[in-house]
């Protein structure tokens, strides 16, 4: 094997509180830059560096990582081939796909999510990785999040090592559910469905939208945290899963019923009235919640244009984007519902609106479409 194919650090025999990461990329420069970036955080330790998927598969059991940062295009074995083998070799490990912003890689990244990858990060070219603050912030946030989640999964998968029955029970006992106070839904039948999502969103969108009947005579607008190129591929996946026409919205486009519109990456989505019609507007105002597009921007605009005729669904995602905009929707008389904690990949965004007292319902992913369908039929959800 090429000696550059793997560089592994000896695993400590002592308890190590740091999140253990394996970096897999065919570029030694990129592996070095990503590793240096990660290890500036004292809670993260890079335990292996591999130049291809085969080396990663052969190494994963030896170094026991919590998180794998996985490139797509590599010699000998590419990332999409290695992904299921890595997950089988070490169940519970979180794999984050690192891919450049090409249409092909966007398609493969969404395919990887369907195959079990935890998430993806858009990877800048090597000359910009070290100076790209947005990439560094997103990578560190996701490594911390999924590293801690992987540890919890590994605890459940392994035999308890605590010395007493009470201690073993405390390790495996699930956390108590968060108390949520619900509010009454809006009084009027909604005229538009808005969806906000982030981490875990592509899969959740497919589940939700495939169960909403095409006979629903309303427009659907989506803000999913994604970069350019990725949102156009997402729209294709949504169209296939739902059976609805779906595309990236265009500035100045009239919003029509029975169509799904996706906010394009790097653009906020807003709306304005032109007579009886509603027109989409795109802008590149500063990011909100580190995001462009941002769910807050979309919801604030809907609160103004559709008011109490707005129904918004907040799906899985990191952070609290949607909380401020959701508050304006409910103050205008509209309705917010959210995905529950148990079915969310990350209960950041839905948890923020739920615990903030904005929701008329907090439901498992598979139950959201029934609520939505009933609401637009004029029923009492």
C-alpha cells in the first residue's frame, strides 16, 4: 500500500474525552489543512488520515473514530463505495461527506445521505480551505454535534461497563422528553405551506412531501440550508419523491398552486403582492443565523404577505433558524408545526420553535403530512 495512504495515531489506552476523527481525502494538503483546523479545538483529536476509501475501511476498526470526514472522488476506492463499508465496519460512527460544489458531487452527496451519511460539508478548493471561516465553522459545528451523537450510539451498542446495576441503568436510560406548551392553530384555512429545514432535511423533505396529495391546491415553498448547485439537485429529488412539479424559484416568478418552490443556495427568499398574485423575490442580503437562504427571512415575509393564511413546518436542523420568523407568523395569526425530537436528526430548529411556545403541534415525521392535509382541507387538526 502507498505509505501515504494511511497515517494513524496510536489510540490511547486511557479514557480520552476528545471526539475522535478520521480524515479521508486523496490530497495530502487537504488532509493536513483539515486535520490542523480540527485539532485547534481541544475537544477534537484526529486519530487517522487516509488517502482513499480502501485505506479508510481497513483502518476504521483500528482507530475507532467517532466521526469520519469522507471525500467523494478518490483513487482505488471512492467515497460512495467506501461509505456503506465504513458504516458496517463500525456501527454508530457518523460519516460527514466533504465535497466540492460541482453538480456531480451535489448529486452524490444527496445519494450518500440516503445511504446513511450523517451530513455533508461543501469543501472549498485547497488554496482557500485554511482561510475559509464559513467552512471551518460548519465543519467544527458538525464534528462536535455528530461526534457526541456517535458516542451516545456507541454507548447503547456496547455492553455497559459500569460496575453497578444502577450505574449501568443511568448510562442507557434515555433523556426525559422536553416539556412543550402548544398553542391553538390559526383560525383561517391556510393558503400556502412553508417548510424550513437544515441538517437531515433532504431525507425529511422526501418523507413529508411524498405523503402530501397532489390534489392539494396550494403552493409549497422550501428553505433548506444548502449551497448553490445543491439546491437545484434537491429540487429534482423532491420532484421525484413527491410527484409534484418542483424547481428552484426564480426572482419575479409568480407563485402558483400545486407547485413546490425551493430557495436557491446563497439567496434569501421573500414574497410580495402584485394585485391578486404573489411574486417571489430573491436577494443576497447578509446571512441570518449564518445562513443564506434563511428560514427566518422567508417566514417574516410570509407573515406580511399571507398573514394568518400561512402554515409553516419546521423540520430537523441545527441552530434556531425559524424561531424569530416563526414568532412573526403566529403573531400574524398563522400556524407553526414542528418535527418531534425522536424523529429529528438534530432537534435544533424544530426544538427552538417547539420549546418557544410557537407550535400548534409537534409530531413524528410520518405524522406531519396528515396534519398538513387536514389543515388545508379546512378540518380541525
